[in-house]
């Protein structure tokens, strides 16, 4: 269990433009992770530090899933068939408007999201946009790329399948969205592909999300779920499952490496370029989301001491973004 971090890290006056400074201590990161996990499971008053019988059974089952031939990929919904085609077209630079419009029009979810985003404040042209062709021109390649990626990997799970899925899955996805945006903002002037850091933020929690199905199945309600020891082990299994699922879905290796690294070493200087961005984006997005829900104070020095000017700017930019407008702020408008 993490304890409160020291407030004697790097003072605000010493902040620079340097990115992902190791002045943010492991203790600070552990504290934020602990608060975030407690909020996910509403376990602030969990009576024990160590696992109980129900939690042990869940972890044993997850260990079996991780070691199975299917590696957890069977627990998550496959992408709709049109999504890989669209991603391939955008990745290869084959940005043919009419062909993209035809593919998008075959998926009602994509149609709704593309039109919603094109008509949002960030892309406002003063007149309603009602056609897919017009929306594609307004959004541009980058905007479409990020939107389609987010729609493709948003975990669509039956929220009536169990109490933990219903409570935790939306919170995990909200943090994934915020992390993707933070990564995109932090990627400026870094030696990374913006789409890769964006994708790393979106998919990092997919393993935790599918783990909720196991928790719902094995939790009998008689013992609480969410002890610090359980949450630490769950996070480790979640990273492994995310890596397994991403590998089966042929995600970029840089993304898979970045997710795996998050459990190996929390000093940014030892991480890959994408892993470094993900480490800080994850940290900032958790603080912002917890603050948004009244759990922490976003200006608490125990959390923000050591952040560079660039990271502080990213944190405060997150606070200005509405829940459903995060894609537009991440540099997607390529008109």
C-alpha cells in the first residue's frame, strides 16, 4: 500500500520544459495508482491490505487465463470488419474521400461519431454537416485516424453482465480516453509517432476491462473486492492480458512494448520513447480524472511537484476538455 509522497520534490520555480522528468518520484506514482484503484472499486474503506478468499480465487482464475492458449483475447469483442480496412487505408496514406465515405457509411456507429465530431465546436463551420463526404473533408486524415481508432478499441461490454463491469468499465474507459489525449499532447517534439502513443493510451486498460468478467463471475458479494494487494496483482495481469490481446490483434510492437514496460520500471529514463510518454500520460490522466470526480485536489503538491512546465500545461489542458470532445483537441483537425 502506498503512502503519501513527500512534498519536498522539485519546487514549481525549478520546473523546465523538460519532458517526463524523474523528479516525479515512484512514491508519487504509487500514491496516485493506489487512490485510482480505490476509486475504481469504491474500496476506500476496504478493511484489509492483503487479499481475501474471493480475491485469491479471482487471481488464480486470471492466472489461468493469462497462461491459456487463447491468452485472454477470447474475452474481448473483435473489431467490426470495416475498422481494420479503414485503419489500413489511413495508415498507408490512401486517403481517397469517396472510398472512405463508402466504408464509413457501412457502420452506423462510425457514421454517428464522424458526424458528431464534424459538427462539434472545435470543427464548427456555422452550418450543420449532414453528409459523410463533407465530414471527412472537415476532419482531415488525422482527425479521422484518431476517431476511428477510438471507436475501434472502445471496449463494448454488456454493462448488465455484472456489478463490477457496470461500475468499473466506464471508469477505465474514461481514463483510457484521457490518457490517449494526454499522450497526444505530450508527444509534441518527442521521437514518437502520435498515433502510436494515442493508441497506447486507448488500449492499455483493455486487459483490466476484460478481467472484470472474471471478477463478476467469481465474486459472491460476501467479501469485499479491491484490497491494495489485489489491485496491484490485478494491474499486473491486466498489462499481460493487454499485451497478449494487442499482439493477437497485430498492434504496433512499440505500443506493446510500452504497455509491458509500465510494470517493469517506473523511471522514465529506462523506458522506450512510447513507454516514456505513456508513463507520464497515464499519471496525468489519473490525476485529472480523480480531480474531475472530486477525489483529489489537482493542485496537491504531493502529486504535481516535479512536473515540468510541459506536463503542467498538459494537465491543465485536460481539465478544459469536455468528456466527449477529447479527440478534437488532440490535433486531429488537418484542414
